[in-house]
DNA sequence: AGCGAACTCT
DNA sequence: CATGAGAGTTCGCTT
């Protein structure tokens, strides 16, 4: 051996198929969050890991079969006939193989008309001629014919990671023939699995005997006359053609027109980024956590080309130009509390980095920030606004936000808050993750070497600058420019003001409630322990299920992945037979209020101002809705009286003022009416009818509204909801506690009576399948990669998303526009009323008594008329001394 | 530190 | 076969 080159060739399909059956018993357990089976991918992954680690190849390739037919079918149509169809659980995993291979840094190759065997055979020959060692990984014994002095064939055994190695010698020893003779063997004996016929009455034993005597099929027929007369000889003579054909079929073509050269196959290890995203996609969390990313991180850092930036201790006006990018660095994501630790700004010509102390003392900086005419581009306009506001600066003239732009373009989660995610998503590699500079978890801190931080920030500024141009172009191509510049960006400013304003919370009220709820909890807890006959942690579903289903022996109604379900709907079914569950339900309800709402809210009230400042996340919800965190003020209880009382703690900032709430009535169904153009729906809304009653009348075929019972209306309401969410008969039956058949009848009648809705659903799904995404009324997009998936769950989910997103998303768009307009009008009118909160279809204000009438008129005018649909939009308003009383 | 179950809202 | 949209927080429990 003159050199150490080693080529690893993998028979992709056969190895994956072996992996699939190797982990077949795990089939139902191994699914990702979307319901995609992952057992073949998992097994294949582990095999790759083992073989790559063991062999340390210098070159590698994974070969696949291309299409159904190969050149062999020309000679023999039935080749590989009689094979049963691939199970769909396996087939659905195939498209993801390429992601797995990408992660391993392995190239793959297929060749029309040829099988993977031929590709492998050809490359193995070439490589051996050039002095390589060759290892072939396959699940298929056929490949053993390729074994030679420098070619070894590894075949997967039943256990997933076990391999059996086949060398020229081991084959000779086990089979008694050379690897080359294996095809002669098949010529005579055939191969049932590939539907290769062979010669009648000749099996492996006979073939072996014949081959020992004659060596090959060709030689056998040359000397066939010397064979003494026998039935076998007759068969051999009669089926001479078949024997040659069979040999030909079984022979791997070692001279296939493979157009990839060995040089291209050099292997340089895993592609960390691709591997991480593959693990995430498949929910391979154990792999994810054991991944050693330090090498990768260092590598990334080295890859960054050097950039120029200036750390400045004195600032002057010459450092600011129109169109520059600006970034303010904070270590905690909650910008209401987190300190700015460094500031950077600049463009492609100059990047400046400075300490906040320097920046906030500078008049030149202040002039630039507050000059509307000087445009700035940023990452996260709202964060930037709030951060500067806390330093007595009001930023004006933000013209672009790459975080918002990226969200509009891909509607993918960029909530990690790290600019690097957005950059990488748009193929910009010049910036590193925050984690690399500041560390992660509890250890997040300023780097000791300050210059590292300065460089990091300078890179962010350059990234913002560069990406703002490319993303702007992409937005224009998608007709989404207005969505950014007239909706999301102005909204970011409005939200910033709302967050900074905050809502006043009455801590004393909460403290008082806390005491009362604690008494209830103690009392209910005692009763539960008495019924159970022992003490345990009621908050632990695991301990609770032991008590309920094992100790007390109540029937199990539903199971979760990890054990018995003790969810609300399950407990409600046990209510009649199990007195204890009544107490458990009460305990759960109250303890949720206590921990999340009372104790949780008390923790986030600013003791100085008595205010709560939530943060609205503008780039999380895939439909375009906002979400609210730290705390979430969009899920304050209302349905049950006990929880609703929490709202008494939300009060106006001044005595004598009121909390004023306005919500859109049935906005989603009105949008459905508008988009679907269903005449019955449109008429009902134009006539201001009660939509659920009208639905009930049509579905139950009743001609008089007075004959609609509350139950009929309730059912109709559930169906209307179901339509908006993308209904299934099963889901509706669960919801209404009726049979699946009855639910199906409801749905069928509904579609019959509202044909426009049916047409809308069919049409939106068709459109989604064709273009791969759906849009709201205002061009907000959501891509649906699974809409044509062969996996039922994935596809169904995408179909429901296709119908729900235009509805939910258009409602979100309308609210956003109304908020921008309201903010503007309140300022124009110089009102004291203040917009405080948004809860998906409602806006909450605080208002002086004297302005109530004016606000009422303004809110209605704005909310009902910001957008004109083919049905009217209707707003219901109310006010009171607290949020509780605004009902 | 991260996940799943349970709960809250529109 | 599995089975209604979009979110966030808290808890217990495992790593």
C-alpha cells in the first residue's frame, strides 16, 4: 500500500430499508412532533455514525437507485417483479434522507437506468485500480460479488449497528466459491428475491457442485456435451438462454456511465449546521445534546473574514450618515430592564462602536437619533426604541427592520432574538451567534476581552446594512413592501409606546386575593388527601394517576405518551363515579390562578410605578398575530368567575379614569364571509343577524329564529368554530360529545347550506398545493411545505393551516392597522386616553371620564372603517373602574 | 436546563 | 392510521 486513501460506498436505499425493519418494533414510538415516522432515519443515522467513525474514510458516496426501471428490465421485464410495495411509513422518510446525508457531509448520487449496485460496482473498481481501500456498506447480499483484495463488503445484520464483514477470503471460505462466481451461481440457481429465474431444478447446492467442476456458466456450456445424460442436462440445454440471462441480470455492471470522479468524493466530515437542523427537524434531542459543537464554533469564528471598525471615545456629527444601521446590545432579552452594554452604528464605509456612556452623552448622537430625516436601519425596531427611550432618547426615522422583514418573508420563528439566525437564514455568514461571545444560560456575561464584543457588534451592524438591501428587494418581489413599511414597522412604534406605558396593577388587591385563594387551596387539599387516604403532590400528574387509576381503581379513559391522562376532559368524565375528582378539578383551577396569575403577576409589577410592562412578540405567531410575554397579558382569565376576578387588579393609572375595552364582534366569521363570498353568510351579517342562530336555522332547517333552542345554537357555534379551524368529524364529535356520524352529518349539511364556504375551502387548499403558500388579505404569507406530503398527518395539518391562516391572519392584519390608526388619531386629537393592550380581537384603553364619549366614537369609527369588507365590521365596547368591570 | 402535561386566553 | 387554529406559563420530573 502506497497511500492511505479509503473510499466508503453506501447503498443508501438498502441500508435505510434495513434500518427501517431493524427498528420496526419502535415504529409507532418514533415519530417527530409532526407525526412523521423517524425509525429508518434514526437507524440509518446510527449506522452512518458507526461506520464513518470506524472506517475514517477519506472519500465517500451514498448511491441510490433512480426510478423504477433499469437497463435490466430491457432484457427481462419481470426483473425484481413480485416485490410488495414499499410501506408508506418507510416511503415518507425517504425525502428526509438527503437532509441526513447533508448533515454527515456525504454526497449522494443516482443514475437513470442503473441501480445503486452498478454505481457502487463501477466506483469500487475505479478506486481499487487507483490504489484505494474500498468499504461497501449495504443491506443486500448481492453486493458480495464485488469483494476483492482491496474491496470489502459490510452487510448490516439484524441488530442495527452490527455489521458482518465480507472479504474475498471469507466468501471463499463460507460459500466455497470466489466472489466472481456468485453471478454464475445466480445464473444457474436464480434468486427469488430479485425474481431471477435460473435453471429449473437447480438450487444452490447443485449450482455449487457444477461450479466446482466447470468454474463458470460459460465454461459449463462449452463442455456441456461431455456431461453424461440426465434430466439435469436436459434442463440445462433447454434453458441455456435463461441461464445466461440470469447471470447477466445478477451481474453488477462495473462499467456504468458514472459521471462523478473519485476526486469529487473526498470526505471532510459532518456539516454541523445541517446536522443540527436535521436533529431539530426529527426531534432527535439526545443526538442534539451530545453533539460537540466547540470545534464547529471555533471553526466558524476562524472563517469570519476580518472587518474594519472603529471603537470611538469621542463622537462627532461626521460619524452619522443617512441610511446607517444601528444596534444596541443588551444581554437580557427583556429590554424593559436590561442595560445597554454597547452601541454600534455605521454603513459599508465606516462602522463605529462605542460604550453607552459615550453615546448617551453625545449631542451628535442624540441629533442623529431624533432626526426623522436621517433614516436608520435596525434589527428589532421595538427593542431599539424602548432601549433608547430608557436613556431619554426618542428614535425617529427607522426605515427598515431586518427582523420584521425576515419574518414577513419566511414567517419562520426568529424569536431566539439572535440576529445571527436571521442572517444565516438569508445566507449571510459574516456574524457569529451571541452565545459564542457572551456564553449561554446562567453564565451569560460581557467577554473579558472587550474587543471581541466590539468586533461582534460591528459585524451585526454590517449584517443589518447588507441584509436590509437584499430583504427589501425580496419584499418588493412578494408585494410585501407595504406590509413592512405601512404595517409592521409603524406598529412596532405603537407597540413600543404601549409597552412603555404599561398597565397599572393593584398589588394590594392581588395580595388580598392571594390570602383568600390560599385558604381555599388548603381546604380542598385536605379533602383530597382524606378521599385518597394519603398525602401526595396533587400537582404531579404522575402521582395523581397512581392514586386515581391504581390505588382507587377508576377506569383509564385516555393515555398520554408517558402514562395515564388526568386532563380536565378526562376528569370530567369521572366526576359522577369519583367524588375526589370534583375536588381535584377545583384544586387545579385555583392553583393555576394562584401560581400563574396572582404570584406571577405580583412578581412583575414595578414597585416604583405599580405598572406591568409586557412585551409583545411581533415575529412569533405564524399567522401574523401578536403574542405577549413577561407576562402574557393575552390570557388573563375571564371564562370562570374565580379567575375573572384577577381583572379587578388591572386599573387605570389615574383616579377617576376608566378602563375601556373594545372588541370586534365575530371578526373571523366576517372575514370568512368576505373571503368566501358566501351569499347566506354575507346576508346574515349585512342584516346584523346573530350568526350562530342563523347557522342553526340553516343547518337544522328551521325557518323561525324563535324555534332555535340554546342547544341548537351552541352546536351551530361549535360548527362555526370548527369551520374556521379546519374541521374534522372526529374533532367536532369530541367537542360536542356526539357520535362521529352525527358530527359528519352536521358538517355535510353545513357545506350544503353554505356552498360558498365549501368552495372557499376547496379553492384555498388547491391554491396552497399549487403555489406552496397561502396569503392573507394584505399579502402576509405562510408557506406550507407539507401540503403535498404523502404523510396523512402532515398533509392534513397543512390543509387546515391553509384554510385557517387567511382567516386568522387577515383578522390580525386588520387589528394591526386599526391600532396604528388609533394611535395616530389619539395624538391628533390630543387626547389623554391611552391604548394599553391588544388581545387578538380587542383593544384595551385607559381614559379620563371626560373623554369617554369621544373615545367611544373614535374607536368605533377607526375599528369599523380602517378596512372595508363586503360585510360590516362591528365593535362592542364597554368600560368600568377596572378591566373586570369593562364587561 | 429542557421536556411534557396541564392550564389560561382569542 | 389519527383526527380543530394560534399563543405562554407553571409545575414536576429527568438529564
